[in-house]
C-alpha cells in the first residue's frame, strides 16, 4: 500500500506541473491583456509597461519565470487592484470558505440521513418525496433559486437581508459582528446546500440500495440481529466507505467560491474576484486562481484515492 | 436408444419463447414510467412552443414600443412587457429556440468528440490513450464555470461578430463537456473489447474502423443515450449561467439566461417579477423534464438496477 | 421414533414480477424430526432455496409467503411477530448459505461477526463471546483461532469461510440448521470435508439438518429423508434408501438415471428431455407431463396429489392413483 501511495504521489506531481503549463499556455493565448485594455495609454507607454511586467517575452520563458516565482510564493501582481495576487486572494477567499464549509456540513448531514432512510423505505411516500425534491434541486439554475429566495425572504417577507456580508454602513465588532455576518450567511448557505444536496442524496440512496441487496446483509438477518443493527452497522459502513473519497473531491469547492451566488448576494468572495478579473482582463489573478483550483482538484483526487485505499480493508491489507 | 423417440416427438410440442429486442423491451419499460412520459410530452410542448409559437404571436420580436413599456401581465400581453416594450411571452419563446438549440448542439458536439476520442483511446491504448486521457484529466480538473469564464474571456478578445457568437458558445460548452463523455466511452470500450463478439470480429479480419464504428460504438449507444440526455440538461444550465453573467448569449438575441439579467436591476427585481420569473421557470421545468426522462431511460435500459 | 421438530404444511410463497406471479413454492409440505437430516433436492429453479428461506422469512423483496403454516417447537413461525422471528434466527435455527465468499461482511473481522449472535442471543460479554468464538473455530478444525478472529473475510479461502459460517450457525446451539447448497461453490475435496463436518455436528449435538442441494451424491451421503421438488411442488418424498432403491415418480427415476456411475461406460448420458416449465404460465396439469415418458391424458388436465405409496414413501403421480401402480 505504501508503494501505491508513493506512486500516486509522484503521478500527482507530474500532473500538477503539466496542468500548470497548460493553464499558463491557455492564458498566454489571449491576444490582449490588462495593458491593452487601458485605452488611455500611448503605444510607447504601453510598450514600456509591458516590458516592465515582462509581458513581451516568449511564452516558455514567461512560464518558467512565473513558475520560479510561484514556487517562492509570488504569484504575481493584480493589475487592477495593484496588490500581490496572493494577498488579494487571501483577503477574499475566507469569506467564500466559511459559506462553503457550512454548506458542506449541512449538505452531507442531510444527504446522508435522507439518502439512507430513502433507501430503507424504498417506494414509500417518503422516498417519492425525496426523489421529487432531489430532481428539483438538481434542475434549478443557481441564479434563479437565489433570486427567488431573495425575493421571498428578503423582499416579500423581509426576514433576511438581501445581500452583502454585513448590514450597510455597519461597523459592529466582536459577537455583534459575528451575528450580523451569520444572519447574512443564512441565505447563501441554504442556497449552496440546496444545490449540492440533490446528487449527494441520490448517491447515498443508490449506494445503500446496492448494499442492502448483498448476501452478507441476509446473513446478518439470519443471525437474528436487530434490524437496526443490520442497517446501521452492517449496511451503512459499506455504503459510506466509498463516500469518504467524495469528501476529498469537495476540497476544491471549498475554496472556489460560488461565482453566481456571490454575484447575486453581493458577497465579497473569490467568485466575484474571478468575474472581475475576466471583465477587466486582470489575467495574473485569473490565472493564479485557476491554477490554485486545479491544484486543489488534483490534490483532492490524490487524497481520495489514498484515503479509500486506507479505509477499505480489502485494499489496505494487500 | 430409448431416449431418441421421445425427444423427436417432444420437439413438435415445445413452445418457442421469443424474447423481444432490447429496444422493444426498453420502450415497453419506459412507457410504464409515468413521470418519464409526462416529461417527454412536456419537452415536446416546449419545443413546439419555442419554434412554432412565435408564428402565432401578433408581436414582432425586435419592435420596441416605448408606449407599452414595463406593463404587467394582461390580456394583450400574457406575460407583460419589458423595458423596451417588447412582449415577454414572445421573447420567452424566441429565447427558447436559442437556449434549446444551443443545449442540443453542444450535446451533439460533446458526444461526437467525446465518443470518438474515448473510443480511439480505449481501442488503441498505449501512447494515444495516455495523451488523450491526460488532456481530459486536466480539463476535468479545472472547475466548470471558471473554465467557461476563461474560454469566454479568450473569445471576447477575439472580437467574434455577433452572428457567430452562438456557435462559439456551443463550441465552448462542448469543450467542457467532452472529457467526461470520453472517459465513460473509453471505460465501456475497454470492457466491451474483452467480450467474445469482439474476438469474433478479430477472427473475421475486420478493419479497425469497422470494429470501432460498427461494433463497439453501437454497443455503447444505450449508455450514451442516457448520458447525452443528461448532458443537454447540463448544457442548458451552463448556457443560461453564462448568459446571465453577460458572457454567453448577449442581447439583443434573447436567451432564457440573459432575460433573467433583468433581475440585476433593483427596480425590475422587486417590482417586475414577470420579467425574470418566467425565463427562470422555463429553464427549471425544461431541465427537470430532461433529467426525469434521462433517469427513466436509464431505468428502462437496465432493469437490474431497480433503483 | 424421534420427536417432530419442524412441520411444514401447505406452504405457498409467491413472487410478484413484471411478467406475472411466480408460484415459487406451491403447496409444499414436509416434516423434520429431531436429529434427522432431510434433503430437499431438485434442479435449479424448482423452489427448494425459497422453501428454506421462507422458513426463516428471509425471502427477497418481491416475494411473499401467501399461505400455509410452519410449526416449529410448537409455534407457527408464520404467525410470529418480528421480534420473535428474530429471536429464533441464529438461535434455535441456524442457516448457512451457498456463497461463503459474499456471505460475510467485508469490512468487519471474522471475530466481530462471530460474536454478534453470541452476544445477542446468549447475552455473553464481549470477552466471553470471543472466547466462545475461538472455541468454535478450533472445534471445526481450523488452527490458529486467535489469528483468525482478527482477519477479514477476503483473507480466507472459500472452504475456511464456509466453516466459519457453520461455526456462526452453531454458535447458539440451534435445534435446526438449514444449509442452502453449502458445498455448491466449493471444490470437491473441500465439499467432502464440509459434509463430514456437518455429519459430525449432527452426531455430537443431535442437531436436525435441512439440506438443500441439486446433487444426488450429496443426498446419498447425508440424507435420512429426501424430498424431491419440481417446479415449486413436491413430487416425491421418502426415506433415502427406499427412494434410491425404488424411485416412484418418473422425475426421480430420471434424476437417478441421469447421474453417471463410476465404472459404467455409456455412449450417451441419459437426459430428461425438455425444459422446466415457465413458472408464470402454469396450467392445471401435472407440471412434468411435457417431459414424462409415461404421460397419460389425465396428466395434462389434472394435477396429481401426493399419495402414500409404500412404507413412508409418497409420490404425486397419476400412475399411482389410489396408491397402486
């Protein structure tokens, strides 16, 4: 098993480098850049600035310069915000992170319970209701449901704030601040939960259904064990095991920021930064962030493989 | 031999049970799934509404009529008018054409590219397989919407004229969609390759092209059908998200996504829900139907799943 | 004569499929005495496994016991509430299944799975339960019991796993062990070992055994009493020696003729012509009529009933109406 981990780790490193190069190349293909989008510059000045930022070198050269800097923690400079990309992202990424992690906790707890109960009581009214809900949740455009919720809860019922992370013009601190942020977080967290809960519930339901049909569940019953034990000890452990790998896949989502949700809720997170950098051609930011997300995905993949091998006794003991 | 005559005699009375073909069985099972059938009919309705509906509308799409600006739903305008005085229902139908066409076209492109690459990858293995799958992996490791944003940024740089924008969006969506499909098809091909019928094609000396196009890919069709259906749902959602952000279909061409951009305006959002609720509902109902239909197909094609 | 332990009367189990109703167990009756081994034999699909599963109410989802009674130690099993059924399982009735490789949970150790029924039914502490489990393992001829209890199922061979299954079935001293084709998935040499094991258990603990099999060789070795099933019905039953010496029903005769004998040379193996009927579209007739050499007109229009032919032997065949040939 150690060999497997090592192998995967090396694979991961290679893929990371490959991905970084391709992303860099992708961005290098863009005909224009931040300098070009500024129409107030004279061609001469533009040329000077480009030389200053190193934007006139050939691609390969630029890649290695970038790579060298990146390995030192220098991911470039945001041309729009005029600060280092790393510190810029750091300012906003945590706002996205907290919404994402609460949504993750909610999603997994609800999906697990609902999926399992749905599988146990297959074809019951509960199962039908859950299936209906799952489909609805998977089919809603994220922006539509966000808008609807804002309308119902924010505008019509006026019980929740309609946007932003804090009340406008507020300078609360400490507990009051936390409560305020919390109140503003309710809708975004609920929306994010609703969007991902569909497929996850389905996943647990399907997994549980498959496990329940297995021979060893019949044996457990034949031993005269309580049904509760059969389901929640024997069946559940087998159904959850593969889900552990899913957790690792959630890693990039925790930091990627929900672009649309942040746009609608005016939430100061990295999703908004991404959108802005597209509109303003602030490519260093966009590229660094894309790279970051890809790395998280690749690392997540790696963690998923490794944790599964560690948890499943059939693989662990090989 | 004592056993001979009874056997010969019995053959005349044996009943031959004919088992219907895969498609007939699938169709029969699908018919029993009421939700799937309802979805199918709803989708047909949406198609007709979008493509034929506008012909019945007394309003011409782009004619602006300032006098009728921002009217709530009424007898004359069933879904009211927008801020240019255009009839919302007519716009909704025209937008349906765009969104549905893009969704389906993107799906076709994804399926064609994905299955060909997946088939080649799974069939030939070796270096070809490694390269194609690495590219697919890398593309899949970049999250969907950010990748689309990057592509949108690239394309906006190239200053594509408005008429071609739609095609560019289809290509973008298929760019994001093909890796998943390629992986699926490759997996299928890998397992199909080991089956006896493929050994038979080897013995018959068939060409690679024939093996792939006539034998392997047709056997992946059931899986492809389900995946393609669900892919349309995904494409429609992606296109509407992009258009909503202003990076997809841009006005004046209507799409369900960019019609919802009205919600970005504070006044419109609060006071004129008829502007943005109908397109959102249209997207939702269409996507739900596609998902239900795709799921029904999946169940009909593989009854052993019994989910 | 030993006491009657289990009496099955007119058991009816149906399956509800998308093609129709399948009468998998169609009015089946038989009895098992204390210390007796009864074998239910028949080809695949005749309903023998479902009969066994019906006793423990472990039939798959789309099936249901629609009628009959099962009397065990004075109680009708079909009328018991869920809790009492559960108390019986693994406790007074133990069961072993066909596929040992998939019958144990892959994510728990052998020990963890063995102590479960012991803790549940005998209320022993965990430590005592482990001790008992190891005793059982050793008793069944597996060395290194302390090591075994910490292994996972995938680390053991099929034969060893089946012994563990037997150990689990035995752990609470059941009066009856139901073995559903316990050796079908195993090598012949291991098969012999497992059967020997079962015979010893029967001798030592006076346990009754209900053995389901399609292999007449197993029947000859193990059975005291044989029940032959076909298409969901019992077609013949009787003490093993009499049945093998004097089979009455044409189907039984065919089965015995079809089994190749060592030392004998034949140009062609005997087969029973035809196929098992589709259980969904059964007519009112003898189900075996299509394949029977002695089929008469009455066989195609009316079902024969089980009649006692001679000293404990019964057969359902129109050849023996009124108990005479």
